[in-house]
């Protein structure tokens, strides 16, 4: 009786078929004809995720992922990285997210980092299409805040010597610009590191020529509600950005950390990309301790997209509490 009351809401023919099927008696006459299997679609949905922070709209953007040989890049005791990855059902090379953020303050549209563009191969360089998918256009961006000038954070600024964000001003720490945009530093760099300088210069020079690169030396408010915090170590002028509105706070931490499954539990482990490894580890410890204390929302450039969550102290390290998915923007 329960099954019949359920199917009684359907048209008679469907109700009869459903009732017979529920009873396990469906004859061949009522079975749908066999169809060819639908083709598989081995792609993801557009990579953006949106939330509200006070009066601000925040959109996390995926530039894609890149496979990194983290077992070779992380400076850790032999076997430690492989063991930690295994505990998290991971292995090297590790598919690593590259994330950026778009902040709509209501009066300014602010992009934090710009992805890799064409500098890291075909699995990255998706930022522009994600911006469009999220409902914006590149020419609407007013300001671009750069955490640091590694290629996966600035490569999406320009292509073929042309600015891709025609109306935007790029902001970066003065020490970062003086280091990566210096011809003398490029000339003095070992051959295997020259590409870091060349990528930064190709990406930033169009903005320099247009008078659209502004540097800062002290922690300051770039636009209302978005403040810089200097965190040198990963690079000479690495900076993070604190976004605050109506008592809510989001901190975009750039490359203070790369591999959550290894470095959260063992925060002293550094990576070959760090310019000054002891300084990088110290900056991570200082900032993470504060973030764990105050419960700020965190956006991490290389945690699995959308890379947003909170940190909690756990012994000498931290645990990561990913942001719950929500469809409610309020």
C-alpha cells in the first residue's frame, strides 16, 4: 500500500510501471529499451567559487593545476615526504592547485595574483576564462595585488608584450620589484634560475612602461579594506593581503606554504623555491600562529581549489579546516 500511495501521484501508466517495478515483477514490456552508454566528459566545471565577506564579494579563481615533484622540492629527511603523502592518499608528483582571488568591494574590483599565463605549460593559464565564467571581464579589474613575482603568480598579467588587464594598476612590494625586475640580478643569477627573472620581467614590463606598476615599502591599505603585510622569505618582497569588511577577515597568504599534507604538521620544512629558507619558515610560523588564534578565513595559493579554510594549532604544527561548501551568499 505504501508503494501504491507513492506512485499514485504519477500518471496511471507510470504509476502502474512503478508499482510493478517496486514489486520486482516488471515485465519486459515495461522495461525501457537499452541505449548506448553516454560519452564520458573528462573535464571539470569552470573553476570559480564565490562567498561574501561582510560587504565584499570574494571569488576564488582556479588557474589550473601543475604536477610538482614535491618529494624532490621539499627539504625534509629522507622518506618523510613520501610517508606523509601516503598518509593523505597522495603521491609525487603531486597535482598542485594555483589559485587567485577577485575582490569586489562595491567600488573597486581587485585581483590578487594573476596565475601563470603561458609560462607553466598547458595545465595552467586558465585564469582569464575563469574570470569570464564568474561574470567579469579583464578590463573591469581596477587593481592587481601581487604576493610575489614568481611566474605562477604573474604570468597571466601579459601576453606577447601586451597588458591583459588594460585598466588595472599592479601593486607589489618595492623589494620584490627591485629584485626580480633588475637586469643586474638576472645577469648574476645561475643559469637554472634565470627563467624566474625572465618570466617576471616579461610579465611586468608592459605595466612598467605604461606607468601602471606601483610599489609599497610599508604595510599599508592599498584600497579601502585591503591591507598589505610584508612576509619576506619565500621571496625578498613576498607580501600577504588582509581583507576586512564589517568585522570579517580573510587573509590571502600567497606562498607562505605549498604542500598542506607535509608542511602543516612539520612547519619547519621548506621548499626549493624559497629565496631565504629560514626566513620563509619563520614568516610561516609567525603568521599561522596569528591566524590560528583569531580564526581568520584563509586563502592559500597552492592548497586544493578553492584553497579556503581556517587554521587550528595542533602541537607544533597546524591542521587545516576547509571552508564548507555553500550556495547561500549572504
